[in-house]
C-alpha cells in the first residue's frame, strides 16, 4: 500500500469557485466568473508537472484552500464565500484536464477545507483510493 502513487503539490494564486454557467446563444455557455478560468489553468499546469500518468480506478482527493483574511475580519476561519463545493469543482476539473485521472467520476472520496493563510493558493493531494477500499472490504 505504501508504494501507491501519491501526488501532492501547491498551486499559488487566489482560489476561484466554479459556479454557474450562462447561456449566450447558439448552444454556447460561458462561465459566470472570469476568475475561474485562470485558476483552473493554474491547477492544470501544476498537476501536469507532478502527474506522470493518469490514476486508474477509484481516487481520493484532499484540498486545503488558503485564503487571505480581510484586514477588517474578526473571524478565525473563512466561513463565508467562496463556497467550498464550488472551489472543489474547479480543482477537480483542473485535475481532469491535467490527466491526473481520466474522469472526475473516479473520485470516491474528497477531503476539503478552507483556512486563512499567509499566501493564497491550495495544497492538493491525489491518491488511489484502493487502500481505503481494501480496508473497508476486509472489515465488512
């Protein structure tokens, strides 16, 4: 189990949520957020540096999004926008575009969190979920 590939890397930049799309005519849809494209590309670029080949089978993904705290905030955690699920969606699409795995339908486990940090970005970890699946099958 220890010899299974684990991909871990940092993506610098302001994490952007992948939200809704807007229909612009002729069957074309565009992202509502202009920031999601560059963020997704940053994830794709970093993932390509670390992913030698696509992972097969079930995959688990762990992401810690680091956000810069506003100077006026008294919060210790960023329990405000952007929505965590939309941040994850952009990362999964970037990982798929990079070839970390063939399809984000392979993801069977996601651990995601938002935190305030000194620099904006995300720490992303991708690994086969087979070790987790094997442990559950043995205990059943």
